[in-house]
C-alpha cells in the first residue's frame, strides 16, 4: 500500500506551524498501515505512540494541535480519526468513492461519520440511507 503526499505538503502554513512531533504524527496518520484512503479509520493513540517512538502524552498533544488547525478530527470515544483532506488526495475515481462509502457504513458509532459525509457528498451518494448513522 502506498499513499500520495504532495510536495506542497511542506508549504502549507498549517503544517509549517506545527511542532516536529505534530508533523510526525500527521505523517503517521497519512501513511501508517492502519490508514484507509478515505482518511476515516480506527486507530488508538497508543499505537501511534508505539510506532512513532513518541510518548502517549506527546501524541495526545500533537493530535490536539492537528485538530486545532483543522487537519484532523479525532473521536476519543471510538478511537476514530479523520484526516480531513485525505480522500481528496488519495481517491480520484468513482470506484474509490464507492469503496469509501462501503467503508464508512461499517464504522459504527463515531460522531465523525456525519461530518465526513457532509464534507464528501459524492461518497454519501453511494451510501444506502438505512446504513447511515442517525442524524
């Protein structure tokens, strides 16, 4: 599996303003084996700490920074992360949008699902209404 990371990544003012730890966590969230091309997937912060070599506290602080600047959202209750613009960079075909829809409807309980579907109406169009979480 591979992920596209555009060279302009480093020019994004939000990325430039991050700490080294937050940049590492962000790159991990985009490239680790836990990812899904939609950007919405389950991952425990303890795994991120283990795989990056950072402490859990450093990962929590980095995650908060990433959330504050709008790069990610994290649902502590369900351990679901949403890398907000990942789908835009990773999936450019209708078949992949359908795959994202299939993935999303299997993710029960996260408050991020609705936000994700609002951001990506093309994915929502592939979802069966009864499979979507209640509003």
